[in-house]
C-alpha cells in the first residue's frame, strides 16, 4: 500500500508561494495545469485569492531534502 503524500508547499515548483506546485504534487497533476485552473477560476466570482492566501499561511513548506 502506497503512503499518501501530505499537502505541503513546493520548494521545487514555486512561482509565488509554492501553493499551486504543492497542490499539483499532492494530486498528481502538473504545476502548470493547477496554475492554469487557478487563473481561469479567477474569472468567476468567489474567494479564490482569499483561499490562496489562507493556503499560503496554513500549509507548511515542504521539508528540505524531502523525498518525493
């Protein structure tokens, strides 16, 4: 049984804070795909930026030397 990867902000796939990169690693997507989904979702009304900032604050950074 494979161990589930926990959510952490990415150090390798970081543009602003590593939130989209961390989500991509967690769910097996490409960082570019997650960023594209985020940017497209910003066209719709909603709290996207607030959620991003909350994840930036609440999700820990990936530990240095973490094995993926």
